C-alpha cells in the first residue's frame, strides 16, 4: 500500500521562456516553449515518488491526448493511478506559464477536468486506502473534495499537510483540518494581511494563523531567504540552499513533497523542513515543474558534493 496519498490538480503545462514579461497589450518574442506535465497535485505526487516513496494520486483528467500523456507519466514514475478519474467531453486541465530571465513565473490556469472531482470520488478512493501515513492536499480542486479528503484522512489517523495554494481558494474550514500548512509569502499575506519581510514578521504571521485559525503548525516559505518553521508557539528559521535558479515553477510542490516524505519517515517538522530546503534548491536549478524534480540519488550526490546533511546524518 502507498505511504502517501496526494489529492489535487493535474494539468498539462505550456511553458514559455522569455527575457521579460510583455506589458499589457504588447507583443514580444520569447526564447522557447515546452509542453510539460504539471498541476500542483501531480507535481507533489511525482516529487514524493522521485524521493523513493510509494504514492497514490486522487484527481481528475480528461479523456484526451494530454490526459493520456499525463497518465503515462504517472505510471513511468510508479504512481498508483487506481483512483484517477477520467472524464469525457471535458479537457484535461491546462496551465499557460511564462518564465522570465530571473526564473520567476506567471501562470494562467484553466481547471478543466480538475473541477469535476467530487466528494463521492474521494470517498470511494479512501474506502480502499489502508495504512497510509500522509495526506498531501492543495486548493486547485473543488473545496468540497478537499474537505472530504481531509475528513477521511483524519478518520484514518493520517497526518495532513495543506499547501494553501492558491490562497484565494483557502477557507477557514480547510485550515481547521490541517496538521501543518505551508504558505508562501503571497499566501501568507492573503491569509494574515501581514507582509513577511523578516523572521520577526514571519513569526508574527505564524502566531496570527494560530490565534485566528487554530493552525498550531506552519512552515512559512520565504522564497530565497529560507523558511520559518512554527510549532506550538516556537519558531525556528531555516536558511535556503544557495543555487543558480533556472525555473521556480514547481519549487513549492517539490518542497511540499519532500516535507511529506520526511514526515512519513518519522522525522520532526524541523528536520523535514531542512530536507525540503535541499530538495527545493535542486528543483529550481532545473527546468520543468516535474522534469526538474530530483531523485533521492541526486539529492544524496548533491549533499555529498556540498557538505550538506539531512535527517541528522552526514551523506559524505
């Protein structure tokens, strides 16, 4: 049986590279374009599988060429597709992504088949899931499906990680079921109204989440600065790993996947966040939300070359 269940969005990404973003109404020439498998749920599932974990995915795709390519990609990465819903007459979700010279990105997402994942689909899947440790979920699918997944997971004693993205889709109800949430700077501001620019403001935001939403555990991702791990009133700052950034698309998903893997291994939240920082660093140094996701073997080589360690053990 799988160790980790991911419930979330599945998309095909159309990624255009450009030196700069066009201004409103402007036409410019880009450098290249690629079509790659993506979607937050799919990215996080692949991230976990690349790191050596058994994973199943609960999500919805269209019966079209993109859906076929995505399903093939899942199977190549040893993802269990038993609970993958396939719908007719609705296209597989699609994200149109622009990446500029600084490796930052903008996205336009068309949800497509993602919007057709129902509570019943989720309930049917969880009725067959046994001995799972972790649920990883985001907010790019219907809220009722998210809440159903979190409720079912809670009933099975699973640890629930909520990646509150996009922030506009997060509700107080979803926050109530999460054991830990992993907002980035934009999502933190959306949830708390606090502009995180320092460790002090990150702690302030984490305390706001606890006081107003009952979120006792959070990992506030501060982009290239690092992350603030907040547990039961205490905050610990973890610095990021310095690399040359090529593509930040999927960085947050690699982080969430790595966090889930470490927690499945019984690591503390702080130890898991240190591992996630290493995985995310290696991801942003490569192109592609999924193609750029590192394997556990690549992580070990990277750590040995850079004198890094995780899980409290030296890798060299």
